[in-house]
């Protein structure tokens, strides 16, 4: 009983975790707003520029290798957000993007198993099948909500996110906000270069000139809301509660993502989309919660 009590969060901590999930979930609508004027790779470059400046002047660089920071910056900046922003411009709706990108959980588990030699457990296989069924339903019923390219890009973003998780884990116990801020600078030059090469200087220039206050607010929200508040609060919570208590809260990200997209952008929620969301969410829930459930049963 004492372990269960320790795992319980005070209401104020739970409210903070809920706020982080709301920020991270609704951010997909914010991304769509910024993409109305800015090209995807330019938006990603600006996001990480403002994530680095000015916080880098106030946060000490974490005691990890530059190679580790660079790997994380490239995987998260170029891989995760670069691909995600490209997909979200024309090829997938914010609600579906917030859902599909959560398959990073399975990539993270897979990469970790590959490194440790651990075998797949039965519950993980069931969880993966549920998520695959949901993604398959999206692929066959998208009807304008997502293209095959959009799904491919978001799954690639999820894979990059998972790679970033493995890299950050290898960094050990560090200040996560400081780690993310200092890794961000390694994403900025390649993103600007890729934007120049593939989107072109005229499109970059036009995007900046056409950007209105809502666009710049969306860019700043990427840095301030997601990085400064989101990662700082998430790291603070993880330092005070077991990971098994905190990480299942991430299941709420697509709930907020789909809800915000439907409410603010009018994204349709037909039955097939809700069923696909239920399948993916069920897979995530089984993967994250089953070990905790079995541990509680053994303890009882």
C-alpha cells in the first residue's frame, strides 16, 4: 500500500502534468498556424533558434559530450520536427499527426531492446499489433486527412524521436531543460541550410515578410511553451515521481491534439478516425501500463 501511496501525485503536480500534456497536444494546431506563412524547414530552424537564444546565456552547458548533444539536436531538430513540419503542411491533419507520432513509444522500446538484447514480451507484441491496426485504419480511410507520404513522414519523425530518446538516455542524469537548449544549436545550421536548398531563398524571404503576429506568436510558442515550460515542468515532475507514474500521462497528448484540432480547425472526427485513435491509444496504454499493473498485482 505504501508504494501505491508514494506513486500517487498531489493534485497540484497532477494539474501541472495535465497542463504540459495540454500544451504539447494543442501545439499541433499552433504548428499548423505557423505553417500558413512559413515553410516547414524554416519554421523548424526558427523554433530551435529561439529555443537556444536567449536561454543558453542563463543555463550552463550540461556535462555531456558534444557528440551526444549534436546527435540529439540532429535527431530531434532535423529528424523529428523537420519531417513532422513537412508532413503537416499539406499531407496530414494536426489531430492525426498528434496521434501517429506517438508510435515513437514502440520505436524507443525496439531500439532499447536491440541495444540490450532483451526479448519482446507478450504484452508488447499485443500493444504493437493494436497500434499497427490503428495506423492501418488511418492509411486505408484517410480520405483527405492524410496521404501516404504524410504517414510515412510522421512515422519517420516518430523514429527520429525514439532515436533522440535513446541518445538522451545515454547522457545520464542531466538537467533536461539545459540539455534540450544546448542541443538545439546543432539543429539550427542544418535546418537553415536544408531550407535554403530545398525550399529556396525566395520562399524563405516571402514567409518571413508575410508572417503576421499570429505566426510569430506560434513560433515563440514552439520554443517557450514546448521547450521552456514543457521540458522544464516534465523534468521537474520526473525528478519527484517514479517514471511509471508520470509517463502514462503522455497518453493524453493525442487526446488534446485531436480535440484542439477539431475545436479550433474544424477537423472532422468520423467513426473510423475515432476507432483508429482508440486502437493506437489502446496499444500505447497496454505498452505503458501493463508492467505497472503486473507489478501492483505482485505487490498485493
